[in-house]
C-alpha cells in the first residue's frame, strides 16, 4: 500500500494582517476585530486540517513565529520534488525572517528521515518564493515557474539546474496575481487551468501552445 502523503502546515496562532504586500491585504480591516479574525483563522485551519486528514494525508504542523504572520503559507517556503527541497528567498523584507525558520524545520525533517535527502537554498542572486511560484506538472514532467511579481526570471534556471527538470518561465504582470499558484493549475488529465489576464502575452501558457480551459 502506498504511504500517505505528508503535508506541511503552519500553526496560525501568530497570524495577523499588519502590513500590505499585495492588494488583498487590509490591515485596517484586521484592526477592527483582531480577536474575531484570529478566531476565524483558527477555525479555518482546524477545518482544513481535518479535511486533509479525512482525504488520507499525514500532517506535519510546525509552529508559527510572532511577527511573521505569513508563515501560514508554507507552500511559499520551498519547492519539493524527488526528496529534494529548494528553499525560498523572499522579495519583501516582511517575509525574509521566515527563511531561517523554514530552513531549520526542513533540516529537522531530513534528520528524522521524512521525505527529504537534500535541503538547500536558492542562490542569493535571485528571489524565488517556493511552490507558490513554481508548480510541478506531473503530466508533462516539468516545472512551470512564475516571475515578475515576487520571483525573478533567473530563478527558473536555478530550479531546472537543481532538480534536473525542464522549467518554463511564465511572466506575471498583475499585482493581484502575485504568485503563480493563485492563477495557474495543471490538471491531472493534462489540461491547464489558468487566468489569462494574470500573464504577459509574450510569456503565458497560451504562448506555450497548451490545450487550456479558461476561467
């Protein structure tokens, strides 16, 4: 019997919205009812975790850190494939403090024998925000990498070199769609589900001549 997938979540105890690094973040709205919003975040986390477990997943829940509220988005922490982990470098100063905590936790996972044989960080010459901006396409055996909002163009080449997999870079042009995973999803049948206005005309799924399903 195949082993259950192991998924990383971050405890939301320290989640809050106190700064703005994308158009959806509204610190003033959070400040109107911080206790109620934090309670809602906890309920959402518990419901999500329960559904993942019911679907057959194992969960690794790491603690959050005060002052680093966006740690609740651990997909941004690294790209993981074939027991290899390439850790992120964040563009915004507000998120850079997350790097050391995720690095420490991934190394602990490796030492415990969980899923990882190698953990390294993407070189300092580029920004790359983990699986949020780099999505594995199992049907094609390749990565799709977003750049232009959070990650830099050269990060795609670094991903390709580290994993030994072909990587196609897609330029994101809207601040409302700052990560690839909020506007692009390869489906299991080989289709690509994406939102065309999020991409430049030159570097888009359309230019890659893919069968696609538009929103």
